[in-house]
């Protein structure tokens, strides 16, 4: 077996590198002022310059960005950010903008800031002082609690004694028929009208007034509740006693329903009302018959009493006053 080295096969050899291209001759510098195809010959306004001269020192154009001044309305010391120009500076002027080149403006304290600081400081100091004063005060002791112990009677109460001690209800809240005065002796009935104390409807009251529609509407608007009365006749003089009860909110104005708005004379001490006798005659409704009118009116609680006299001559004031006093006493 041979131990001689084996040479590399031509097929296994790597291809040879191609020879380098011949170096190109250095291109001749062409002046920017040379005409095309003139091989570096200078033409134009600098044609008379010596050879190898490309023109004046500014023949090759160069540009430097100008320095930038702050625009109108931008303070010299207002620099937005570290080293950044304010808004509105173009890109070409950003390089020329330097915060160090602009003098800083001295800031002065603002009145609003001073006032706000004073208010906050004053409030804080006031709270501290108030707390210190209150902390040094001694606490005020509260009074002891006092609770009334329940008391029980030694013996059972008498029902009758308790009822007698209780406040009595007003007479006007009871049966109105029992409160109307009776017809005097020696008198007679007045037509179909009740000659003994009886209940009266709002329709009967409206019919007797001579103005049915107006009276009916007015009584209902004033809170009319109930009524009772009695009529009689003595000779040619006619008498009528009426008790009218209204709601609690309408009792104060109920007297206006029973009067004609004229002045009256008091017929008893402490009475809420009075009496009056007309000096001129009036006419019955739907007739030519005349009469002299007299009335007495008063209010106790929610009840209004009214006494009327229809006489062929001027009504007797003394008789009217006497009837009013008797009816008023029954309402006590």
C-alpha cells in the first residue's frame, strides 16, 4: 500500500477569482460653471478666470439657517420644555432657538394666590386656636335624669264623679230642636209653617227667603249642616225663630248670611251679634203687600241664631230684644 499523498483533483479545485478590472482613470473635475460637453471649460460670466479656478468663493452654494427670534405674543422666558422652542417655530428655526439666549422674566406674586394662601392659613390657625381654648375648658356636667314615677290611686274612681269633673260638651252640639224656644201662649200657627220646634231643610230655608236660588247656593257654599226652627203669628204680626249650624271653617262668616250688613245694637253682654228694627217698609216677594222688618242675630260656636219679625207697622224693638235674650240663654 502506497503512502504517498494524493493530489487534489481538478474537479475539486475551487474556481479561480476573476482578475480585477482595470482601474478607471480619475475623472476630471468639472466646474459647475462649465457648459455641457465643454470638458471642464468655464463659460459664462466667469469665462475669463484663469484655468483651474472654479469661480468666486461662493460658486458652490451653501445654506445656513438664520437665527430665530420669538414671534409676537411669546414672552422671552416662556420656553416650552427643556431646549424646545415654543409653538409656532418652524422646523428650520428650531436649531437656532436656544433658551439660554432669551433672558428669563421675573415672576411676581399674584394677588389671588396670596389671598387664597391667607384664607387657608387663617382658617387653619383659627381652628388650632379654637381647639386649644376648648381643650382647656372644664367639661360641663349634665344634670341628673329625672323621671316621674307613675302614681296610682289608692281606690277605684267613681264614674259619676269623673263624668261630673269632665268638661261638658257645648249645647249646640246636641239636639237643635230642644234648643229652640217654644211658641208663646196666645199665638196661632202661621199658615203651613211649623208652629212647634222642628227640623228644617235647606230647601225650606231657601223657599222662605224670597230668593230661593241665591239662598240655596249660598247656604251650601258656606258649609251648611242642619237647621231647626219654629213660626207663629200674633194678630197681623208674624214671628220666626231659626237655628242654623255650619261647619267649623264657615261659622265665622255665617252671620253675614243672617244679616243685611247694617249696624246692630247688642241685646246681651258678651253676645256676638245684635238686633235691629227697620224704619222703612219692605215688600213681600211677588206681591205689593208691605211690612216692617226687624231681626236679631248672634253666633255661639258653629251655631247661628236668628229671630225675625214681620209687622204691618214698625216692629217693637223691646219685644224683639226680649225674644233674642231668651233664645240666647238656651244656647249657653
